[in-house]
């Protein structure tokens, strides 16, 4: 009986039947929800499932371009919660001219005198584009609030203006989707330690990340207060359980796909004509500067 049950779950994984139902549509027909829960490594292979979902992302990209949609996706959450890894897997196979990532640095002296949302508005998509914000205007309700980088008046103004700002975006035709990556303090600590030991990841630990370790409760309070005001029926927050990075990536990609009732507009293969070689004589190859072939 157990083997039969496992086989059935494996068939579900193979057919791609697992999905998350949503409030905006049923999504692609291959991503309908049937209530199953699959375990990575047991019922499905991470790389295989990721590849399948990335193919669906390419289909979504073509649909966004064809329908001239404007899509904005926000990735917010705790430090080391896996936002960057999820964004990387979303964009890995997509055209950067259609889907681009915005990760703004500290505002300049000039930007600090602008309307707060102004520097984010400059990066909003045109028709046929998707923009993924690796952190967004919610910096004001998070790090700026906790670390004292904004005044109480500026914070209160943001909390008052943000819901209306987002409603303006939606009324203009922009599809706005907000994800919050949630991770426990124990798992965050493990990832911080991993970054400290891994030279290729150590750059991810900024002085601000180190300082934030003193303010875990403050960040939790700030997030709850932010949700109380900005988690609306029209533009809700979608919380991503990020304890398992691989599962979080698959879940957020699948959920993103399910927000759109897209169609498969993948271009069909075109016949390649033969290369036409002329009688042109090229200069001697020895005159070109080649890099050393250290690896062969």
C-alpha cells in the first residue's frame, strides 16, 4: 500500500499537478491545485521540478510581452531569508529585456530630498515588462524604521501613503505582487554562520546585517505593524515559508505562475538556412590576441 501511495505521488509530481490556488485566476492548466503536498527528494527532484517551472516562466514571459502587461513583484523579508536565491531562479532563463531586477543602494543625498517613492517610480515597468524588486519602498517600514534612518513623521507619512500609492499603481494597470520571505531566528543564524565561513558568500554580510542582529524583536514588531496597514484584500502580502530554500523557491515560482491565466506562446522551431560562405579571405589568425588556454 505504501509503495502504491508513493508511486501515485510521484506521478503527480511528474505531471506537474501541484499548485497554489489564488485570488486572481487559475493560472496555467498544468499548474492547477489538487491538494497534494510533495516532498523534495522523495516525491520530486528539485532540479527537475525547477527546470519544469522555469519553462513555464518562459511561457509567462512571452504572454506578458504579447499582452503588453506591466508586472511588479516585490521580494521582502528577513536578512538571509533567501530572497536573492529565489529571484535568481526566477530570472535565470528569462530575457533581461523583458524581466529585470531592481536592487537599489542607499539613497543619494539628492534622492533623500525627493518624494520618498520617486526613485522607485523611475524603475516601474513599461508595457510588456516585468520588474522584480529585491527590497523595495518597504525599506522605510523596515530597516529605516528600526535603525532610525527616518523620522517618526516620515514613517507615519509612509504608512499613510503606501496603501494609496499601491492602489494608484493597480488602477494604472500594473499587476503588483508582494512576497514576504519568513525564516526562524535559528535558521537565520545558521545561514549567517555559513556566509561567514564561505568566502563566496561573505560579501552578503554587510555592517547593517551585523547590527540588525541586535534588533530581532524590533524587526518583528515593524513587520507586524507594516502588515496591519499594507496587507489589503486588493494587494495582499503572500508569506513564503523559507526554512527550506529549495522548497521556498519552487513554491514562490509556482505561486507567481498561478497569478496569471497565461497561454503558451512559445515560438515554434524555425528551419535554419545553410550558412552562405563567400570567397572572402580573412586575415591570418596569428595576428589576433587570444587569451591563454589554461583549461582544455
